[in-house]
C-alpha cells in the first residue's frame, strides 16, 4: 500500500533495479509496513525545471494508508538524504507530496484495503 513515486530530470544509473530495491526497503522501514506491499516508481523526465533552472531536481509522492502526519518531517529528511546520496539531488531541489489514503480509496487485488 505504500507508494513512493520519484520523477527527476537527473539521468538514472543503469542499475535502477538496485536503486528501487534500496528505496523499497527504506520505505518499508520508515513506515513500519511489510515490503511486500511497497511500490516504488522511478521516472526520468528531462523536461523539468525548478526555481528557474534545470539543475538536478526531483518531485516525489509518498502515499500510504495510515501515513503518520507527525513523521512527515522525518520522512522528508530521510528521503532527501537518499536522493542526494544516490542521485546527487540536493534537498533544496526536492519537493515531496505526502498523502494519507483512506483504506476504501486504495485498491489492490480486485478489492480495497
């Protein structure tokens, strides 16, 4: 049920599978959810601009059922640190949208949670 979506203008490394695997494990740990429900989506979009420049940037969405509002600051710091470490995107070039999804609005396996 957790979804981490990252869209960036930064070229992605050839080993995106390792990158998404590391992010998947991190999301599961950060949210205390089974990794078997975590989805990570990583997209390269060279047609992005932020603060008037095309310097490395990312737009992220972190959605989950029961996303704790009190942890969004901590989650922002952890995700920004990973993006800087993995892709060289500084924290001031990252926007993150956090969403707490009601169970009835999150579908899976032909039903909802």
